[in-house]
């Protein structure tokens, strides 16, 4: 940070690019390698469960860890003791900084990795059901084009004479998106030929690439302090805690409208393009579903550049914490704060990307599950997925309930863990007055231990609900009930996750806007800080965890579909 804004930004961005490029590279390598050994996609579906379980543990455990530390540090440090963020006198500061890496960097990486794996698997399963060998490798080629495009987008970023950090990030993204579309066309032309079907499938990939900036713009509109929604929240803070809380919830709910409309349009258009161009003698519905899965794959193909832009945020945040703790001066802190402010915006925007990609991936997996179940049950049982089937209705209701139960469990877990952290920070301040005076060193390790133990303790309940639900329902009521459960979880879980992420992000940036207006330490600032604290488990624990839960339900259903057949055949 002492070398200026440009060099500091370049270091943070290149550090983020390490994570950003590693995630899609590992996902592509894993799926391609296994697919070469086991050509039947259902055989390698277990990879999806592995990715989903790890993502679930990191998202839930990491989310509880980071937000317990964050809430504990803010409640006692900022609100009660009136000391700055990342102040070394705060015993929870180290735990908070560790949590930034666990929750933000590792959590987002594991989430997108899971989406990537699940989407490729769904595309391969549907391609296998269509039975057209020429399209089997097409999803992997789309991922490859996005990977190449992301590398180019990262390499072209220049750090000299930077005054606006967001500008080189935007240039990097749009260059990557353009190159991805060009490469997708080249791969389509040479591997699928010059047919109407080939061009239709290419069209679905263009929709996926275009959807990324659309989702980013919608998310930015509702979480960036430059726009009216966050400014309205700041205005409501003048009337107290209740007003600010309600306004944040209102804006978060309103944000789900344009988000869901964008997804619905993308699904309808991609399905229509692909189904109408289906070759003669093939199932147009299957081709339409394949087109939708390609839209999801094209969206995720840009994960390299999107994650690179996201991961530099936690790096800047940690750098700011180190500057504050080591007393490196106001000039250095100003540089890290400027990058951190952009990092907060990119983190919020990337959450929208992760939620949208999770939704499209889940929809592709649901369709793959239904067709795979019908294929396995052929000649044994005629499956009825219509709403006249009571088992489908039961599944829909159970699936719609799961996101709310898990959200409640997660927020409750964060609240309990944060309570223990608050008690510990207060105890240290009370037992040793030298800590606040700066003459004694806090016991940082104790706070890290509390956050670790709490995250492990609170992890198992929501994890068991997500893992066991589709298995139990499949055993009791069969695959039609499971299909209903999967759809119900998407219908409620997707808008709920987006609402939670945007509400928390808006509260966070409302607090930052209050601070930028020079109101630190005032009653207005205290109200904004409380809003930010309430939003912490929303945006960094419950919201992101629902992405993983939705996808985990689908991967478990796919893997256990044969077991459901065996049980019904008894």
C-alpha cells in the first residue's frame, strides 16, 4: 500500500486471479479426466456429491466462523467500545480477518467449483440421453473457451496511472466475455459443423455470457451506495433501528423481481432456440433442456475472471486490517480502503452470479434427474410428474420448506456463536483495562477457538437436513416426490438466497456510505452498524449456503435414483 494505488491493486488482483483460475481449471480437469476413463456420465455423478459436500461444509462452517467473529468484533468494538474496525485492541480482530479468507475467498471458490461440476455433469447426462455423440464434448469445450478468455482478460489488466479501480476490472471482464463468445463460435463451427442445430446451440451459449453482466448490473443497482436503494436505507437510518431494518428488507425483496425475470427470460429463450432447432428424429424437449444447460455452462465458463475480480476483495480487506493493526499510517489505510470499497461491491455482485448459476445448474440437474429416472424405470413403472400426482405436490411442499428451515438454522447458529464471541470480548475488556488503553495484548487465540468450535457445532444440523431429505422422500414416496422436492427447493430457495445476499449487501454499503459522509461515531453511524451486523449472516452465511443446498439436493437425487428404482421394484 505504500507504493500507491496502482501497485497495491495489481498485487491484490493477481492474488485473486490465482484463486479465480484454479477453480475452473481443477473442475475441467476433474470432469474431463474422469469422463475419459468412465464415458457414462451417471458413473461419475458422484463427483457432484463430493463437490457439493465440501462446498456445503465450507459455506456453512466458514460462514458461521466468519460472521460470528465479525459480529462479535463489531458489536463490542464499534458499538460499545467505539474503537475502529480491525483495531488491534479488539480480541476478535484476528478471528475476523481469518474469517474473511474462510468465508469470502474459500467459500465463493468452493461454491462456484460445485456449480461448475454440477452443470457439466447435467449437460453430459442430457447429451447422453439425447444420444448424439457429436455434442458430448461441447459443454467441456465451452468451459475451455471461458478459461482461455479469462486468462487473456487477466493478463491485459494494467495498473499504471489508476484513479478508478473499477475501470480496469470492467475492461478485463468485457474483454473476457467477448473472447469467450468468439471462441465458442469457433469451437461450434469446427466441432459441430455448419448446421441450424449447431448455430442454435451456439446461440444458447451467447445468452449465458450476456446473462452474467445483466445479473451483475441488477445486483450492483441494489447493493452499491451510488444508487437509490442503498441511499434510501441510509435515509431511513435517521428514524432509528427499526426503520433501517425494514427498509433493508424491502429493498432486498424488491431486488428479486428483476433478477428472477432475467433468469426466466434466459431459460425460455435458450429452451426455445434449442428445441426448435432439434434434428429430425430427436426429442425437442431434451434438446431444449440441453440448450438451457449450455446457457448455464456458458455463464460459468466466465468463472475464472469473475472469481478473480471477487477474490481480490478479501485480499484488500485483510491488507487493510494489517495496516490498521500495525499502525502503518492513514495514507496506507486510505489506499487499502479504496480497494476494499470496490472489493465489497464486487463481492456483492459475485454473489448474484453464484446464485444465478446455481439456479440454472439446479434446473438442468432436475431435468436430468427426471429423464434419467424415466429411462431407468422404462418398462417397470410409468412416472407421472404432473401436478395431478399427489406425491409431486408433497415433494413441492417439502422442497419449498427446506430453504426456510436451513436459513433459520444458519442464522440461529451465527447468533449463538456471535453471542459467545461478544461475551468473550467483553470479558477480556472487563478483566484487563490495559487492553483498551493499548498497554496489554488481547487473547486473540481464544476468540479464534470460540469461532472454530461454534462453526463445527452449528454445522451438522443444516447439513443433515440437506443430505437426508431427498433420500428419505425417495425411499418413502419414490422419484416423483423427489422431483417435486428439487423443484420446490429451487422455486423458494433461489429468490430467498438472492434476497438474503442483497439485503445484507445493501446494509453493509449503507454503513459505508454513512462513514464516507463523515458520520463515524455518531448515533446515525451506530444505527447503520447494527444494520450491517444484522446483514452479516444474511449475505455471508445463509444466502450463499442456500446455493450449495439447492445443488446438493440435486446431486444426491441423481446418484440415488437407481436405489429408488430397486426399492420400488421390491
